[in-house]
C-alpha cells in the first residue's frame, strides 16, 4: 500500500475541518432564536453587583450560569470566595465564582475563558428608552443592561462549546470557564481565588481568553491592553445634621463647598492631571506606538456624533487614542449625600462624599497612586483652613494589563477573525479595566488574549446598552473558529509553561500576603471588601513571584 505524503494528509484534514466549520456556522445561524432567548433570560436577572439590595439576584445569576454549564455536561463548581464588609460594618456573602471544565485530554491544549455576569445599575428613569432588564430588539440591536457587558459574550462562548457538542464534533481544545459576579465593582475576592487555584484548576491551563470589551469601529479587533482603576471616595463632614440654608447659610463652613473646592484641584479644564507624580510616572509615547495609532482607521467625526458632543479633548487621532488607552485620566462620578432630586430643596448637606477614579497605566502602581492622591487632597483641604473633617479612601485598586501582540495567541486570533469576517483585526487597547487580567498574568504567567465581540457603540454602562444580533452571532462563530485556531498552535511554539512554573516556585507566604495586600480584596478596611475568603489557599507555599 502506498502511503500518502504528510502534506496531503494535512490538506485533507483541513478540508474536513473547513467542512465542519461550515456545519458549525449553520448550526449557529439556525439556533439564533434560542441564543437570543438565553440572553433574554439572563438579562432579566438584575445582577447589579454595586447594589447590595440586589445580592439575592446576583446569587441567582451565578446559579443559573452554573446550571447552564452543568446541563452541557461540564464539571462545574461554585467556589465560595468569602464575604465583603460594607461601610456600615455588616458582612455580606460575595457571589460564588463558577468554574467549569469541558473535556480533559492531556494531549490537547487547554484554554480558560474568563467572563462576568454581574452588571452596572440600570433604571428606566435614568433615561432608558426601554425597560433595562427586559431584552428589547430594535433594528437588529438587542437592548438591555448587561447585554454587551458581559452576558452576551459569556453566552457566545457557551454556545460555541455547545455547537461543537451538538454536532458531535470533538472540541479541538480542553475548555475551562471562570465566571464571576463582582467584576463591575473591582472583582472582590477573585484575586485570592486565582492565587488559591493556581496549582489546581489553573495548573493545566495554557491560555486565558477574555471577551469583556468592545471593538473600536465596525472592524473586529483584538485587544492587548487595559487601563487600571483606582477608585476613591473623598468624604467631608461638618455639622451633625443637614441645615436650612436660609437660617444657617453664611454662618457655617459648608462641606459641599470644601468638597467642590478640592475636587477642582484634581484636573485642569484641558485634561491635565494636577496631582504631582502621576503624569511623571507615565512612559512617553514611542515612535512605534505613534505609528500604530496613526495606522488605525478611526473616524473622529463619527465618534463625536456617537457621543453627541461638539468637541473632544484632542482633535487629532493619535492624541485621542493615546488618551483613551495609554495615558491616565481622572473622572468624577458623583457625590453621595448631595441633593440630586428634582425640585428646589434648600439644604446644606452635613456630610458629602465624592466618588472619583483615576484610570492608571502600566508604569503606575495603585498603592503609589493612593498615597499621591491622599496627600494631595489633604494638602488642598488644609489650605482651605476648614474646620470640617476630610477622609480619603481608595475603594478599588485594580491594576492595568498589557500583552505582547507577537504572542501566538494573537496570531491565532488574527486567523480566526480573517476566517469569520474576512478582514484583518484592529489591534487596540481598552481604556476600561478588567481587574483580574493582570492578576492572571502575574499569578499564572499564562498567555492572555482579549477577543472582544461588542460593538463600538454598545453603550456599556450607559442608557440603552445593547449588542447587535450580528455581533452576538458572528461573535459565537469567531469563538468557534478561535478554538480551532488555538488547537493549531504547535506545541513547540507555546511558551514553556513548565519553565515558567519553575521560575515561580520560590516564593513563600510572604509573597502571597504581599500580593493579596495589594489586591482589591484587602485594600481598604471599612471600604468595599476587607475580609479574606473562607476558602483554603492550598497553594500558598509556592506563591509565585511576578515573572
Ligand atoms: C470596557 C470594560 C473593560 C468592560 C468591563 N466589564 C468594565 O466595565 N470594567 C469596569 C470598569 O470600570 O472599567
């Protein structure tokens, strides 16, 4: 018998794969209504992680996620990650993290998909055109809180696995999931879980995939960086109760006036951060970065129209993209205790707390930022010689993340995008924060890719958040294709994970505590979350150094 040359066999196999890919695509197209129904069910759960009164819904959401993965035959665990302490001292259970595993073939590559099913708040009275928790499709866009961020992308990953299963096509890689319920408030408790499971659940994972962001334009994108987030509360307290502004106005030094005064020292009208040390910490833009940004197609007029603004902070593309992705910024979000209802209440609030955040970039450290901001605001407050009391707290300290775009994961990503959309992806960074991305990188040393499927105009966190049916379905196909492309990464081209693990074995409990003390969970006593999880930290004796 004559043996076929290896190249012929490989060619034949690729034909079989292409044939099967078409079947998978057909399956996705013909199951789109079920996919939309699944999204409808998930969106109907008000899994707002920032509102403690919604905690039962969040627990229900985690159970629903676990049930779905279990029904598909996954090996599912709901991991208890402990409790959070509320500002009033009360303890509240954190939503369990769902881990799942589909097939476990030692000869195959293993990927771990991370996502979250908690959402930002959403209220009709905030100006939504439709009920935020009732998925409503208008002109191909499916509106609802959490559609794009991050329920549809999580479901798209689940449906990608389901499609392989339904057609009896063996998954080309082992697939694991980590789905959490606190991403929107800083991923409380997750860092510790990642540390604890580094040598168990995460040990055989080769690559981590995150799809919790959006494209820059109509062109699909791969994301290689996120900014971090230092989120602060600055509280000023004066009289022991609110006062009538006619009766007492002019006699007391008002906390709100102090607060507005110190907030105004944070950033100039032209966007210059005024806190010493922050701008100085940022790496200058390299020529290579300049060129990358210059080459990206980005329509500034379209961007302005999308946002409904007449002017942007910068009027050239490179500066705008750089300030969106790789420079820090200050945003002021709100003032607790301030009068904000309609009408004309004439009160002097006794205690007000401003919430603001600084998105930081790779050369910055949240702990340093915390010190810089606290000292700066205390000095600004001292100059006012006010008798009121100021308390500055950092509530979230999430680090930025940056990947190497030459990594094989990005090569595979480009191939998958080409297969599904027949274009090259934009290579972009993200101005938002995915707190656990940097933790995965530091703790596991595994390659990480962000593969968004959200549209550029999805309005994450805003009124009328949506994902288009097109992005949802093509995104599912993208994930199907990506699982195949990852399986094609030759073992010889994989970074040597064994080598990385050897490098990581020499750190002890001191290292573990050093890491955890920087993580969100332990940043601030009395703030959002301070109590260690109840789970055991099995692998603490060999906690890794940052590679
Ligand atoms: C676009 C972001 C990376 C999406 C993410 N889910 C998010 O909103 N994170 C919190 C944040 O404030 O950036």
